[in-house]
């Protein structure tokens, strides 16, 4: 009888250990399943957040580009329309040069255009319009600009003339 009790005790312990082991394995499996579902969900959420932020950033860049493009088109339209008006009213090259972009009202109108663009909330450092200036007209443009900057910005701008790429003639570059 004692042997039978020991056998029942042994069998009972084995059953308890087996059931405990089974519960442990099933618990670990359930925990792993929940963890993998949670990790997959977190990855999916992270991917969606990333895509949302990328789309928002792309939209901001696109909108900013459109705003700057619109401002550039305003400047171009303003200057080109002014240039056409002035060309119709002048006859000689010197008159064209002095009235084309440096008409007394042009700088004031250009300043108004700049202030309109800035008032829209577009952060700008400067707006400029760079016309094609021939060698023949360059001294006229430079003199007018020098007078303008000396009159209105004597302490702020030390105007040294038009700068940029100056091509040498082919005869002076050949030896």
C-alpha cells in the first residue's frame, strides 16, 4: 500500500510537472504571439507615421516651391511688362537704357512689388531683376545705379558697378 501511495504521489507529481510545463509552454507561446502582434502593430504604426510625415514634408516643400515660383513670376511679369512699356515710348539706345529699368517710378514700383511679396508671409532676403546689359549700355546703367545708391543708401551700400562674367574677345585671348 505504501508503494502504491508512492506510485500515486510520483504519478501525481509527474502530472503536476507535466501540466505546469504545459501551462508554462502555452503561456510563453501566448506571450510570444501577443509580443509579435504588438511588434508588428508598432512597425505598421511607425511606417504609417513615417509616410504621413514624409507626405506632409513633401507637401510643405511643394507649397514653398510654388510660393517662390509665384513670386518669381510676379517679378518677371512686373519687369517684363515695364520693359515693354518703356521700349514703346523711347527711340534711341541711350534713351532706352536710361528709361527702361531706371525710370523714376520703376524703383518705387519694384519696392512695392517686394513689399507685396513679403506681406504674403514669404520669407525673402532679396528680390532682383537682372537685365541683359550690353557693353555699350553698361556705363549708363552703372552711373544711374551709382547715383541712386549714393542718394538713398550712402552709408549702407558701397556700389562698385555691375559684376559678373565678362568674356574676353577672341582676338585678345589668342597670341
